[in-house]
C-alpha cells in the first residue's frame, strides 16, 4: 500500500493542492538496515493518568526527541507523545500532548545504559547537531521545570541554545549554555560548517561562530520563497542545504513545498537546486561522502489532508478522527540527491514504518534513527541503524 505523510502539528486549514510526484529512478550507494534495541520506557511517574512502571508501562515512542551522538554514546532526550491508554491525538483526554524530560544514553555496545537521567525542562522539536564535543540543541518547545501536558497548560517555545554532553565516569549529562537564539523557535533546521552553526526556521536564518560565540547570533539572508517550518536540512560540501517544509497562508491554508536550496557561506547567497520528487516535511537528511544527500520521510499524496480540511469534515466531526486513526503511515522510500549530476534517486525502501519528527544522528559508521512518529499522533519505540556501501 502506498505510504503517505503529513506535517506534524495541529491541523490549521485547507491543504493546498500538491504537485503530482513523478517516477524517480533508483540508484546510488547501497543502504543496509539493522534494528537496534527499542527506546526504553520513561521512568518518570508524574501523573496518575499515565500507568508508569512494570507491568503497565512500555515505551510508546516519542516524537521530537533530542537525538545526537557524543563520541561513542548516543543521547536521546525529551520528546512528546500521547501516553494515556485507549485515547488518541484526536479524542479528549486529561493530559493532551505530553512533553517529557527523561533522557536515555546508548553505549558503545549499542545497548541502552541503565542510568536515570533528566533534562531541567521537558523539551521536544529542537534542532540537534552532533559534534565531537557534544550535541548542540537549538530551541524547541515544552514546559519549564519538568513534564506536563497541553491539556493542563499551553506548551512554550524556547530560545535556548546549549551543548549536551555525556560524562561516562560520572554517569550524568552536562549542559553547557550557548547564546540564546534571536527568538523562541521549534521545528527548526540546523547544521555545522567548520566552526559556524547555522539555523533556519520560518523566514529567519542565523549563524553562530562557536569559536567566538560572545557576539551572539548573526542574521543572514533568508532562504528564497515563503517562510517555512518543519523543513529538512544538512551541511554538504561546505554549504547549508534547506529542503521542503510547510508554510501557512493568512487564510489558514497549508502549502507543502518540494523546493530545495543551497546556501554558500563564502558569498552569502542562495542557489536553487532541483526540486524534490515529493514533499519531505518532518523527515531527515544526512550527507554521504561529500557527494550525496540522503533524505527520509515525505508525502506523495495530500488528498487525505484536503479532505480533513474541507468543510464537510467540520460538518461531520468523526471524519477527522477516522482519517487520523486509519492513516497508513509515512513514505518509506529514501531519496538520494547526487550533487555531481544534480539528480534525485530512490536509494532504498525503509524496512518498517517510516519515522518522522526525529533527528538522524551519526554514531560510528551508522546513521541512527530513534523513535519518532509513524502516523499522526502515533509513535514508535523502534531504533534503526543505517549503513551505506
């Protein structure tokens, strides 16, 4: 069955008609997949509506996790889900969407360490960049002081920027603050080129020199086209690539984008790249061998979301719930952009349900995907390692 995707977040209005996706040739390096141990359960028991601890509790999966590698260790922290039993994202519950502060660390043997770790705040949907000195975390949303749900209080967007390191001797996480972002933001895209950190969200594009952070964030020329969020990006060949995303017009219409752009730091200019075959909103992108960009996630058919947004759905409220509950999952084909020939290929098919709204992190020779969203409001605890030949 053909897989479909939709951008994470609340439905905001009619979905604009999508450009039909065309057939894409297959090619590029071979991709192999290996299943790693699932994300452990959240140990935090903070509300009676959540049945925490054995034998009741298991990890449902988390979207918007903070994911990155620090040396041989993989850090996965925060995230959000709908943990109340027998309830969905579209049915009333007591807590709403829950944002977590628990953190997990995978060791060099690719198993999760038995160690209790937490962030000072519940946090999800941050931009994450792995570096040898720790995971750079930019923005995000959640609640100050610990976990909570959106039915109890509205989630807050944060301007925080920090480095997250794991100290194996002390078995603890260390947070090192960086200059705050120019504004609070979530669902941003970030990448590191040399010592300069870049972040894009909405109509804004900024940089921070990590070697000299005192001056703070610098404002750069924005990406051409409409302001967008939930985009995909990476650094490749000394340039910052920004792909796809979603924008909202004043009348509430969603526009899903297939355009791709490359920013050259030396000239401070953007260049248009060939369009993607389909929208990859909320997916992942990672560079290979300074030549390729591999992209996961995406959407080929937005007809479902046109129906969700139509007035007929408002006249029949059960229509929206039915469509969410019967969503068949996100696109499983992995796209590969070849910078040498300026072409998109299909590199492989993901072996399980495609996981979106989770960052990809390089861990040794593996590219790792941790948990994420497989259907609207539905998470998975699955962890996959990808290798490229």
